[in-house]
């Protein structure tokens, strides 16, 4: 479930195509689930509840909500609710574009807002626009972004989280889960 209706769903669809996920079904939901963290988690909770009511229906091994810190007043409550329900969160601070930037640049400098993160991405991809970017172009750099995010995560002080550390992300965990579901070995960059 993606809070972002354009960039994040496009990125995850591109990743699933690249990984040729045929042994598992990945459902990527964008604008249908809303654009604030609480609404996205509510949508995921409804999916989970419907699944439990109909054991013969669609079953999920994992449910992820990809959300941004931005300036959402409902973020903390959404994260708490997701944890209580066993829903995983792929959080980006300040926004998904920070994750995109990690494909090219190893940086954990703070960004005042998403616009500033988009500007940093355009340094490497001048025509970058939310929702129209070809994320397949990033395939060769995906493992680089995962390494950068994991390195920043391991060096972050224990009391800091993605929620409190601008900039940071744990999207690499969702990418790892998708890679782990791939039938074919994922090629090294």
C-alpha cells in the first residue's frame, strides 16, 4: 500500500517486473488507499481483516505500507497501529525521493522538504518527475541504494528511527523482501 500515488507504485511495479516475480503475487496499491499514513494503514488493515474472514480468499504473507514522513500529523499513530497489526512499514524521511537519490549518491544530509529531495534527484536525472520517471533505469543501481540505506541504518544512533532522522529510509527492507520472493537469483550489479 503506497501513500504516494505515482512514484512509489511505479518504482515497485518496475522492481517486480525486473525480478520476474512469478511464484508469488504482489499487489501494489497506490491512489486507491489514500494519501495520508493513517488512511494507508487503515486500508491495509481492512485488507488484512477481509483476508481473515475469508480463509479461501486471497492470502498475504506480508503486507507493507510505503509511506513518507513529510509533515503528516497522523504518522506516529499509523506506525503504532501497523506494528500492532503486524503490518510492515517502509518509511522514507522526508519522502520517497530520498530513496531514489540513494541509487546515485551516498548521502544522509537532511532535506527541508520533498521539493529539496526532488531537486537533488534532478542533479542525476534532470527530467525526473513524480509518476513519469522510468524506474527501470535504476535497476543497475538498486543494490547500491540498498547498501547505502543499510549502512546509514547501522550507523544511526539506537534512539533515532527513520521517523526522527532526516534523511533516512528503510525501503531497502521492502526491496529485500521482494528480492527474496524472486524465483530466479537476483543478478549482482
